[in-house]
C-alpha cells in the first residue's frame, strides 16, 4: 500500500504508521485503510491479560463492547492466526479479521469493514501485511503511551501483577526452529510466577521462575531473580554460572529467608541439545507423538536458599516434533475444593487432549483446566505454563537466515 506526498515521494503504509504519534496508531490505520482499501470501519481489538476477550481500543475510558477471544470470527482468527472474512449482517459489506502478531506474540485482531466483494485474496493478503506492520508499531508504542496497555484490561491489575507483566518478554515467540506459547494466572493478581526467554543466532535460553510468597513480596523477589538471571546471561557465562550469580544476588538481599524456584534451559538450535539446571519446583514434560513423559532432572536447591550454592548442568535432547511443557508449582500442586490434587494424571489428560492445538492454545487450555479443577477463577497460587514446539534446524540451514 503506497501513496504519494506533495513532493512526489512514495510513502508506504508502514512509513506512515512509523511516523504516527504512539497514541494515534488506530486513527492513522483507519485513515490509511479508508483511503487505500475503501474501508468504512477499522477497529483494533487487543487480547486482555486473561486471554478471555478482545478489547476494542478507543478513547478511554469509553470503548465499545469486547468480543470473545475464543469464539466467533474474531476469536477464530485470533486462535488460528489466520485471516478470516465474513459477510456482514447488512449484506452490503464484508468484515475482515486480521491477526495482530509480533514474532509469534499474539496481541489481538484488526477488524476491517469493506464494501461487499472487495475482500479479494490479494486484498486480504495486503491487509494481513498491514496488520503485521501495525502490530510492530503497537508493540513499540507501549514504551511511550499507556493507551494499549490500558485497553487490554477488563479490570484493574494489582501492583504485583503490574510489575510481573512489565517484566515478561511477551506471551509468545516464534522462529523457524521453535514456537513458544505461555500463560499466567491469576492474570490480574499474579505475584511470583514468571517466564523469560532470549534467543540468539544459535541458542534459545528459557527460564520459568516461581518466587516464594504472595503479592508484592513475591513480585519483588521474582523481579530481582529475573534481573539477576538476565544480568548473568548477558555477561555470556554458562547456564550453571547464571544460576550461581542469581543465587548469590538473592542470598545477599534476603539472607535465605526468601528464595526462588527456577528452571533454566538452554537450547542449541542446530543440534537440539538442551542444557538444564533444575533449581526448585517447576516441572518439565515432553510430548513425543502420543507419548507423554516427565523429564526428570536432578533437583537442586532453589536460588537464594543458601550462600554460594554450586549448581550443575544436565543435558538432554529434543527432536523435531517434540513438545515441551514447563509448569510451575501452582499448576502441578493445586488442589480442588474437595482436596484432590491437580497432579500428573489430570495434567497428562489435558496435555494429550491439546496435542494438536498451537502452543499458545495448549498453554491457555492447561490453565483453563486448572481453573476448572480448582473450582474458581481466583486461584489460590500463581500458575505459569510455557509450551514449546521444537522444529529444529534443517541440515544446511544457516543461522544467519534465522537470526
């Protein structure tokens, strides 16, 4: 999509979005699509923190009604990550629903109303590219405006949850070698659970952290843990040394009175070799075909429990087609009102039932199953789920092409 300015210079839609003020992206998108695609309505809908609804972005606090995130045409486009077109009720227009996604992190949906018959395959493809460009700008705009963060909320976050969501890298990540989908609950009141990842040309580092306690105390502890792990990781040291330095930072601050259970994983994107440090209670499962197994690692002490704890790495391998699921204590140790443990049996049932779903939907379904088992949306403990589908790197595939 291009236009020409007064000087005769061709301007792409992406350029116009980049030039727009952070708070004016929706207005700019609406103008661009009205002028170049004949759109009569353009609405940006962002997934709320619990992934329950898609919230329209408008002039807060006024906004139109949200749409279900897992039902209807908008929900279908969001969960399948494919554009969808439907004939509107008035029969004179069509509605195109386009995923708003950044490198595998699903943000929401762009809904565009077009004249009947205008949604050709070429037009939908162009609109999908535009939606991707808009997604990148929304993600960048979060640094400078609260508009899109506020629009995602169906209610107020606790201070602890605010801190945790700002600490996260996102809720998904994708490249040729893997796809990650992750979820946290209780989304609006989470305190100590966290996940983090970082990718390079040849490696992926993934951590799942469960800081002890609740509320702001747990959030502060987890923030220090994640910060210490990132600081150590960015120094380029080994996984075991990352755990050691984070352990020392926590003990120096809390003297062993508070600690974080953490699972650290580092994937070699070429070989599928995984180095692991199990420093606490998060559990790891693998789905290979229809087989579900727990990957049992040597349990080492949580970070910060004692001074200068030594940590050792273990190694296992993943193969193309494998799915890994890491769950925090709040998942595998949650009990129902009757006292029944969610445990491995129910967890395996949910994992098996969601084998064909995307990692994002599998993570969400696992948390939904946990909430159903618990019998309330207000979980007694934080729950973190990270699901990773491993594709691996094809022989001869260069790291540069995927970096």
